[in-house]
């Protein structure tokens, strides 16, 4: 008799989220150094904290609406209709502070799709999803219809949550 192989199935969910934001890439050698914006799309993939095929009594890892509520809630508040700027980009920060009203978000790294995906995976997702019993495994940031960057969790989820030091600045002078 042939023994059935151990289950290799693992379940995850993907939720799409959309927002609009401006940015510029500090020290970019070409046109991305100018102030401009994108209609961003984020695909976030989540799995149960213990992985595998664990679902609730209804058969869900987590309800899709919870992912939307938490992640889009954070995006709306922090990045939507804001300018994302690198903390070392003093010139752009000075400029955005002159606009009234203004909304900007200071990034620890240049606001490329790669760094944005990483920030959402490592900082934001652990912060807003933690009590739902799920972890984000992958975040894809689509900057255009053709171009995206992917940040993936390698190996076991670790405690990635880091404090966001009120990085969003909304100034309604
Ligand atoms: Zn851009």
C-alpha cells in the first residue's frame, strides 16, 4: 500500500488596493527626479499565522473585508493624495512644506516601488494585521500597468513590526 504524501497545500489570500500618490526619486538620473504621481495598485498576499490550511468555521483565513479595512485604511490615511519623499531629500521636503495645505510622508528610503513594497510588508502590515491572526507574505506595488515591485517574506514570519514615528505630516495651515 502506498502511503499518501503529507499535505503540501497552503492557503493564502490576495487583496488588491488602490491609491494615488506623488513622489520623486532622490538622485534619479532621469525624469523620475521630477515631482510626479502614480495611480498605485497594491496586491497584498496574506496567510494564517501558522500557515497551512487553517481556516475559521466559515472556511476563511480571514474575511477579505478586514484586509481592505486595515490596509486601505492605513493607505488612505498615510499615502493617498500625499507626497512620498526620502528623509534625506531635504530639497523636496522643503518644497512640499511650502505648499498649503500639504500632505507628505517621510520615507526611510527612496520611494521606489521596491522600497514602498518593502515598507508595507515589514512595517505596515505587521502593525495593522497583527490581531487578525494573519501575516502578509508578499506585497506587490504596481507603479504603472506594466511595472511592479515585489517584496516577499522569506522563511518563517518574524516579529517585523516597527514603530512608525508619526511619519505622516498633514499640515492644514
Ligand atoms: Zn514615479
